[in-house]
């Protein structure tokens, strides 16, 4: 459903009058900066180079990282879930899971372990949130991944609930290697490309850099204060 804007001109004219100046109705000219250092960081890095940067950063943000071929995804995901204590599990509803051969794992009880697996279903309303609260593991897919900071970018929509990534005790991000970019500058550019290509913007875009860290109390570092206590990134070679 496309929203409509009502009384826009009246509203903007009222603000302009209160400010005591005429409205600017012509587009602003974008400045052409002489120096753009944000574009120079890792400018010549290949995807392999970016992966090495991501690996190093993950050691600093208390996040485990696996790099695998697609054929090893099912076995690796089972291994990671087991290491994190098993289920229950909640995941997004995403066609890529089927493309990656994960449907037998996510559409049924986890093989030989009697683990409950829930797929996000917007028709069930708040029941999704309750299941996310009770889940031990949440599984989602990073659309863009910032190598420099170890940040995954998640696009929410009706099939991709936000709570999948922050209510379970453990969070697993599946990261296509092709999604790696140097830093926030390139991530913003990619988001603009997505918007221009699809004509829409995600209802919510989350930037998640491993589990939360806090040293507010006597400078003692505590990991996982807000959201998942543990995080694992699984980088899939899709190139």
C-alpha cells in the first residue's frame, strides 16, 4: 500500500511563515567537494581483501566468523547452532534459504535433535515476537556487510522481522561474500542503488556490529548487555 501526503503545502508554508522567510522550492545544488577521503579507504580492495579485514575486525567485536563454500552451508549451520546450545530457532522467511539448500533444515524439525524451528510469519502477528523471545538462535541474512567495522546490514519487511536479530540469545548472520563493502560510505551508496532499482525503502534498516558491548559500570566490559549474548557470521562464497 502506497501512502499519501495530505496538506503538505499548507504545512510547509506555515513553517516558512513562522521562520519569517520564503520557502525554497528549487532543488539544492549538491556540493562538489575537492577532497573525499571517505572514498579512498580500501578503494582498491578485492572481495578477498575485504574478507581479511572483516576477519580481523570480528576478533575485536567478539564475533565468531566462518568462511565456507555454499556446499558446506548446511553442515556449518548445524555445527554453529549445536555449539550455541541448540534451539529453539527462529529465522526470516526468505527465498534464499531454499536457493542455498536450507529448506530441509529450516522447514522441519532440526534433524536428529528435536529442535523447534520457526519461520517468521507476518500473519501471526505478535506470536512471532513471543517465539523470538523464547528462541535461543535467530538466523537472518546480511544485505550489505561493512568490512571495516564488522557490521551487517539487515533490511526488514513483512517476512523479515526485526526481532529475529535481537531477541534470541544467539544471532547468526548469513553473509554472501558479494555483499562485502569497505565501510559506511559504500553501504550508503548500495542502499541508494537498491532504492533506485526497486522503487522502495525497507521499513527498517538495522546496522548490527556483533553483540552489544558496554563498559559503563567501573569500565568493566560486558558483552551482550542489549540483545544477543553471542553472534556468529557465516560468510558464503557466492562469487
